[in-house]
C-alpha cells in the first residue's frame, strides 16, 4: 500500500478512535521508511495517547525538539546502547538521517554500543550489537504499567467478551 494511502488510513483510524490500529500501521511504516522522521514523530504522538512516555521518547529520540522527560524515560527503559540501537529500528548509515541532530544521535548511540561491547557495531548487522547483551540483559526492557496501557488492555478485553457473546448468540 502506498505511503500516502497508509497515512490517510492512520488519520481515519485515529479519528475513529482505533488507536491500536493506527499505532500498528505507523510501526509498519517506520519499519519500511526508517529515515522518515515525520513517521517517527507521528508514532510518538500515538504513544502519548497511551500515556507511554518511554515509547514516545523512543520515537522522538532523533528529534532536536524532543521532550527531556520522554527521552529520559526511553533511556531508562532501554538501559544499554545495544537495546537502544535495537529500539530505534534504524537501518543503513547515519548519513541517511534527515537532520544533522538525528545523525549525531545515531552516531552517539552506535559509538556507545561499540565501546560497551569492545568491537565495531553496524546498524545493518543486528548480531553485531546484540552480541554479548543476552547475558547482561536477559530480556527486553519493560517499564511500569501506564494508565493508558491498562485502559487499552481493558478495552480489548471488553471487545473480546462482547464479540464472544455476539458469536454465541448467533448460534443459539
């Protein structure tokens, strides 16, 4: 699906209150277009709707006008440079970044990871920056539950219950 059409669907999803669907579409777009800072910014906005400042900070990390509290939350949740490299979902050379600030951020994260691991790392070779992190960090970082996250979960559960009741009523 073309980028413009997918963005239109994201807008429609948000207008209709389908925040999880919009988030998933934006995650797919960021994966397909990792250099597009506008998509990352939109994804950060969606995570703010959930009240997830760490994820908002994750997707705004390459922006100069990022929120310091969100950045700190991201860095706390993704406590090592290797986890940050993975979380930023960047591919290719830092020179592909749309701004000099984004490029400097990417270089800083990569250099910190290389220093921690004691060898060169490459955005296009995830094994190069995940190597050695498994022992030190047994599982992916996670943060405390947020009100938005809990409400989203409750909403999904309520939808599932209503759907099951509807299916059962169909067969009665």
